[in-house]
C-alpha cells in the first residue's frame, strides 16, 4: 500500500518542483522588462529601484 502511494506521489512532487522553478525563472525574466516599461511611462518607482540594484 505504501509502495503504491509513493509511486503516485513521486511524479507529483517533481512536477510541483519544476513548476516552482519555472515560476521563479519567469519572474526573473519578466521583472526587468516590467521595470523598463514603468520607467518609460515616466512613473519613477523610487522604493523599487534600490531593490532592483540590490538584485542585479
């Protein structure tokens, strides 16, 4: 019984792990473009910029 449950949950865990990694990658790829658009629009996100400079 425990064996079948493990084989059922093992792919589920790996899929969730890949989903989290993919989400983090998408956020890191999209974040700079979002900030470029915001700056072009003329909105100066004063408290966002130190965080961006800290990350990059």
